[in-house]
């Protein structure tokens, strides 16, 4: 829904009340703009509705965090700030104190309460002083542009010029700070959304003071959207921050660069269209935006100069000639061979080819390895530097890596590499350079532009894919190619970027060309950090479990819970399974993690078994671990160690991965059922193949996603009816998971699902909070 867009973009969680309030406020604004409802009434009703919804959510948050004082205090303070903002906008202007004074007092109180609340909010980050200074410099120019926008749009006759200028400056600063919050690296985090909501609210109060309805008329309606959306975002952000699920730190640079400029152009166009000439204040504000831009460019130039000096120092340290001394182009290898040391192909280090490290030499002199000139890392860097000397550089580096040569000897491996280089030279241009060869690949430097370089990469894939003849066998290899543009970066940086792109090609399945971009680097650096920190996480006690209750959809009683893994890393923050498990699989740590989860879940289930409550605990297991020979025996030992009845444990396996080893999975699930353990099939897709193999699987529960519960895009009825009918015939109970909206819960209930879980029913929480949640249902006994 379009009106819910701010909440879906900034906060990827359920915000149905906020979306409904946004709809009502939008309709009120339309009525006020058309003159159907007086402006003061629109302001009072809209702001009152927003403050009510936000205040109710914050009040509930304060009660939910009763065991944790910091989030509770933050919720109370932010609730008071929202209520004060609502009173300031809807009630205080009617007082005898005067509008401007009333709004000023209310704004100061809202700012004080909000600052205190934000300081107590979980997940708040504190950037370094250097980062704050850079952010201030980068934001100063756009902030002045927004202030100029406010000066042009604010009506001159409604308030004095001094007050108008103060309001414009305040709007520029608050608006730019809100843009920084909503587009910063942690823009999806609750703390950032909450901070942005506070800034929008204060900006709305400033607009309300600058555009009183009596003087400005319908222009005062401009204060309503930032006020209402700001208050709603305060509540939603506090809710997300209390859930302690941090988002990936990925910045969005374009809003800060594009939105202020677009708003300024629009304001200038409206100003000129109204027949008004630029006044002295607007000229001063326009000139004031120039110094911050100059300072920003000087800082960037200083950073680039420092980087270049360091790169030149590294090149001088390893004896590479200066750019001015290099041959103008690259088809001939005019440099003498350099005998660097050999290194292995780096596949697990973030700086695969560190500046100053030797690029292993591949001997291309006449002989068994093939003909050609010498090539090494120094020649590659010199070739990249020569491209950079061109006034308008255009070129690319392609790193080619061959996979599948580990099973042959070193001599045969060199023969395969020599043949690969020969094939590569058949498809590249005569002036391109093939150099920097390692034991498993080589590099190509081309003067072609990025599009042609990518096309060259695809031709290299085709040329290198046919089998290679080795003594006694025919070898098939896979190829991964990383591509980086030469423009705008030094040789060492281009080499690093191409290596990151090559690593990405490997991760995505090989036999592909991957292009470097900044987001790719952030992903790979994050992945490398995970690979570095994950080993030993179990021993260091950094793993944790949260539990999501499973409810009976008929009476709303809890019947069980699903154990969900969280890695509370002191370095990386909270890491979710979607990011954690792929890394664990690559490091062969999945078994260690899953047995820790099973042990901890059974221990918690034993603690919950005191009394008459009979809940079951669901634990996710990968097919790789399930198919180990001793899985059933080890599971029985864990159950016996904590005295947990077997029927209280549910072992879940994902349906998409079952088909690869179906017979073994069937045997292990049957073994678990012989113990009394219940089994479940997760991520069921209701496809033909899935329905066919469902008959063979000995399972008790079938978990389906919300896509089977809701209406289909082709207009056909939901597939949940078919799944429920199949489940009844096979004696399998249906669990609808990931239910995030009440409509999905109702659809699952109507479709015949017996159990359900999801945010619409209960969120994942720690064991203590889930236990307190269970206490609300004293009669729960399943």
C-alpha cells in the first residue's frame, strides 16, 4: 500500500495501525486542501490521531519491557514526548499565551524528552569524532540548500523576516539530520528510525509555528505530514529497537545527494513562477552553500593525495618504476622478469593481494609452460598505472581463476594453465596484456570500456570451458572472473576490487563474471568478518536462543515454541541464522552449532516442563547433520540427559533440501519417530514434486508459509485447502508459519490449519519473556 511505504522502507516489520492512521490523515489533508474542513480542525484531528496511535504503542512497549529498565525508561520518555507534541499542535495554540510562544515551549519540552529517551534506547551507536566531523562537513552544504528551500517556500507576509529566517534555518538543519538518519548505514535500525521520527516531529512543530493557520490559511497543512509521520516513526522505531535485531549496516548515499537538490529546484521554480525575484537573503543563503562544498572537496582531495602517496611509497619499496617511466602501452612485456615468491591462491583472506606482497610469477618463456614474455604482479600494476596516466582513463582488469586442478600434479597443472593462457590470447585484443599468473589463474588488462570488458569476460568463459587434456584423463574446469574498472582508483585498489569480484563469482557458483561495486565490497568484508569471528563462538559462550511461541489457532492457546539461533557477537552484534548458517556450512561448523542448539533447547524444555503445562519444542536440523549415522542415538542421549519426554521434541528439516538424499532422510526420520520424537517438514512449497515425496516422509507436522494461505495472483483460491486435505489423509497436522498480518492468521484458520506462528501471534523472545507470556495462559496443556 502506498501510504504504508515509509514504514515498509524504513522498518521491515508490521505497522498496520500506522498505515491505517496514515490513510486517515491523508484523507483529512485532502479535505482540508479542498476547503471542506477548516485548517485548524484538520491539524487538531490529524495530529491527535497520530499522537494517540504512537502513544498507545509506546505505552505497551513500556509495559512489555518491565524486566529491563533501560528500554522501559526510553519508552516512557518517548511516550511523554509524543503526547507533548500532540498537545502542542492540537491544544496549546488555543491557549491565551499566543501561538508562537506556545509552540516554542512545546518544542523545547519535546526536544528535551526525546533526547533523554533516545539516550536510553537500545541499539544506539556512537560514531567517532572524526566520523562526526566528516558527516557534519558533508551535510552542511545540503542543509543550507534545504534552508534556502524553506526560505523560498515560507510565505513572507505570515511572519517577520527574522522569524522566517530562523524557521528556514531550523527546517534545513532538522531536515538534513532526518535525511542522515533515514539514509545512514543503519537506517533500518530502530534507533535510527526513532531519531529520524524525532527530527521530523520537531520540523513539523517549526512549520506549525511559522505557518499559523490564521495567517497562512491552507499552507499550515504542510506542518501535518512531518508531525504525524514523525510521531508514528518514533513509536515504530522504539518497537524495533526493543526487539534487539540489528540490521545490516548499508548506507544509501543517493537520498542525501538528490533530495535536497530536487527540493531546492522545485522551490526555486515555484518562487519564480509566482513572479517573485530573488531577495538578498536568498542570495546570501545560496552563497553560504558554497564554502561547505569546497571544504568537502578539499577533504576528499587530501584523502586521495594521502592514498596516492602511500601507494607510491609501496611501489618504490618493491622497486616498481614510476608511472612516467612506464611503456605507453601494454601489448609487449617490456619489463624484465621479477622473481617473486610463490603463494597459494587466497580464498579466505580479505586482502588477498596486499600492497607490497608478491604476485606469483608464471613463466611464459619458451618451454613446457608455453611461449610468451614474463609476467608478474609488478607488470600488472605498471599496466594499470599506464592506463591511469591517460587524461580520460578507460580500461578494466579481469582476474581469471580456474577451479578443478587440485586433483592433478603440479606439472599437469602448469600445462592446463598454459593452455588456458593460450586460449585467452585467442579472444583478447592484440594490445591487451595477459600477466600476473598464479598457480590457478591469470590476469587480463584491457583498454576497453566496462561494457566491452564484460563482453570480453563472457568470451573468456566460453573459451576456457572446453575440457583440457592431461596425461591419462580429460579434465573439466570451472572459471570465475572478477572485473574491476581502472577509472577512479589506483592500481592496488583496482587489483583489490577485482579480487573481491572474483571471490563473489566463486561464492555464487563459479562459471560467471562478476563486476565490482561498493556494495559488493561491503558484503564481502562482512562475510570475511563472520568467517574470522565464528570459529570458537560456542566455546566463548556467544550463542543464544530465542523462542517463538506456536499457538493453537482454534483457541489461541500456546502449544509449543520454536528455538531460533542468535549469535551475540561482541564484534559484529547480533547475527541471524540467514547470515550465520551459510558461513557455518563453508567452515564446516554446522554440526557443532546444531548440537549446541539441540542441547540448549532440551535443557530449556526441561525447565518449562515443571507443572501441568505440556509444551513441545521445535529444533531445526540441516539434512547434512540429519543424515549422519549416529544422529538418532545422539538425540536420544540428549533427551535422556535432561529427562525430556521424546514426544515433546520436534525435529524440523527443510523440504527443499530433502530430495538430494531422500532415502537416508526417510530412514533418520523413521528412527526419530521410533524413539517417540515428532518430526516436521519445514518450508513446504506445495509443488508436484513436493506432494509426491510427501507420502514417503514419516512426519507429524507440515509447516507452510503465508504464500499458501493468502489469495493467489492468478485469482485462484489459496492452496492451503489442498495441503490441508492431503495432510488429513496422511495424518499430518498443518502449521502456518511467518504469519505477520491478522488477515493471514484468519486465512490460515479458515483454511483448516491447526497451529500457527508469526509476528501477528507472538514475536521471538528470550526464555524469560516467553515463560512470562506462557503464564498468561494458565490452562495451556498440550
